[in-house]
């Protein structure tokens, strides 16, 4: 591997993962991901209230409790990052055919939480601006893979050190995710080059994307970035 260039390394790794069976590992990773997401969400709610709860405590106690919360958050983030890497191995081809109706707003809300570690790396706040009555007929596993793969791709391509607001919209079987800077005077831009790790993730995502029939486009606009997920 030391003598290979980036493209050759990515191709070698991709071929390896495409020829190895990781169904068991992927299944376990998904099962662990759900409770971790619940813990992470609960910790976020606790963080929002902890300052008020500690108003009558001394500064030393406050600092100690906040340190505990920070340690839990760091531990959760590391676990989620490990699982994200494991989930690159998932192979769910046989499950992509079964579809049913879902409320698109709730579907995105329920499943984008798996991308929380990725969103944190670029300080991206994610919200859904879609009516509860809008329905979509999809395979849930395929949708989850595409949604989180797309969010990971967005984050990997994003060039920002000031954070961003991401808002998801839906119309005509297309999910549009619009990203703007958290500082109004700044623009959001896309990087020109990806690292080897980011390029590998992108290659795996694009390979899986082809199997689902979904389309994904990432576009630079004047002061924002728009990502489009087209549902088959």
C-alpha cells in the first residue's frame, strides 16, 4: 500500500470490502447504533437544562459535573465514529426491494441522528422544514443508507470553520438540503480536494447509491451549498 497513490489505495480498499461478507458485523453495528442515538439525544437534553439545575451548587461541583457530561459526550462520539466506519461494510442489496409509505418529515428526523457525529465535526445544525402530511414510498434501509451517506458526503466536502445551518425541504420526490453559514456575512463553500479517508467514504457511498436507484448532487450556490437527494 505504501507504493500506491490515493486512487489506487481507494480502489484496493473498495474491492476488498466488495468481496468480503460483513452481514453479521453490520447487523450488530446497526443494533448498537440505535441505543447510542437515544443516549446521545438524552444527553443533549440534559446539557440544555444542567446549568439551571446547578444554580445553587458551588463552582467546584459545577465544574466536576460538567466534566462528567463532557466525558460522556466524547465517549459517545468515539463509539459512534467507530460504528460509522463499521457500517461502511454493510451489504443490504436483498432488502432494497421492499417498500412502504412513510411520513418523510418523521423519517428524516428519526434517521439523520446517525449522522450527528459527522455534523458535529463541522458544527452543522440540522433541521427539517417539511409538513407532517407529506408521504413517501421507500425502502427504509435504503433510505437510511442514502440519507446518512449524503450527509456524510456533504460534511466531507464542506469548507467552513464557522459552522453552518442545514435545512431539509421536500418536493416532487426530492429532498433538498440547503446549507448557509452561521455568520450571515460569510459564504459556505465546497472543498476542491478530499483526503484519502474522505475519498474512500465517497467511493463506498457512490457504489451503494447505484444499487438503490437514488441520485445525489451537491451544488455550490452564490452564498450557500445545496444538496439534492432524488428518490426513485
